C-alpha cells in the first residue's frame, strides 16, 4: 500500500521492514512512524484538517514547545506554528522539573516524545511541569515506552547515580550502592539512560493527578503513514480547563 508522509507530504512506496514505532522511515525527510504519529496527534489536538503539514498555511497564533524533539518533527512544526524546540542540556534549555515562571501557561501545545523515561525519579515532577507549561485546554502530544498497566522503575528509591562505561553505579536514599551491569540506554542526544518503563494505567493516573483529562483517542491514518502498530504508546492529553475537585 502506498502512502504520503504526513510531515513532508512526499508520496511513498510500500513500507519496508516491520511496522514498528521506530521503523518505516520516510524516503524523503527520514521521519519514522513515531515522528509521524506525533504529527498526527498535533493535528488532532489543534483540531486541524488531517492532511500533510505541507498543505497547511502557517499559523503563528498557535504557540507550541518541543521537549528535545527530533529534527524531522521540529523542522516541520517550526515552519507552521509559533514553535520552538527546547533541550535539557543546552540552549534553549527547559527543565520540566523546574519550569520557569515566565513559561507557565504560555503554550497551546507541547511535544514530549520519548523523554519522560529519561527523567530521574520522581517523574511526577516532570509530568506536573508539562501541565505548568500549557494553557488551560492546551494539550501535550506524548509518547513513552510502555507495556502493561504498571510502571517498572529500574532504580527504586534512587538518590544518586553515576553512569560508567556500560554500567551504572547508583545509590538509594539510605546510601546503599549498587551496580547495574546491563543499563538501558536509548539512541538520542543528551541524557539517554532509561530510568523506567511505563505502564499505561500508572501513566494515565499520573497525568490526571497533574491536571490533565484522560487521554483522548488517536485516530490512526494509513494514507499518511501512521498505520496502527502494536503498543503505540502515543497519547493526546489535554489540560483540564477547571481544576479537579478534591476527593
């Protein structure tokens, strides 16, 4: 089945290789399935036509922030919206665990793709930080590695850690040091050590606690290269316009 890349608008031939989150790159812009899925979520979140970004007129009234976004995605979003991509380790720097006052409630949308698994515990501070960036009713296009309902923390009780050559030395709050000889590092720029694998149920609960509504359904689109895959773990999550009543 032929398809058109939702990001660059270039027609493609039959998908090559297994259809997975990090596979089936666009033959022109290089965007893999996950990049295209995030693009689809942004269009759905902004309630725009589901069409390649190349066919959309720029609209600088829509303000967005990327959190260490990939180049194919950041290049497209920067050409269509009032969007800037930020980083944790270099300028322009945004630390989700300590959002500057001047950035609070400044954005209609944020992109946080394959980031939260790399935030040292407790990750709830970073989830709260995403909510702090968004205006009421704004949304985040979010993706994380997820499996099952329960989150697995690789370093429970982590207080300090020291990445080494193929290993991680870490200590809990009581000062007990351990060595992980098989840590999980992901491809990418900056801090790539994974601290957890999310469970869908736990993640949804953390988002709701931080001020978000329940994740909205994502409608996949074969024609734009965002075919259904197993365990997509891509979410459209909107910040509540009214604070949740205390229970």
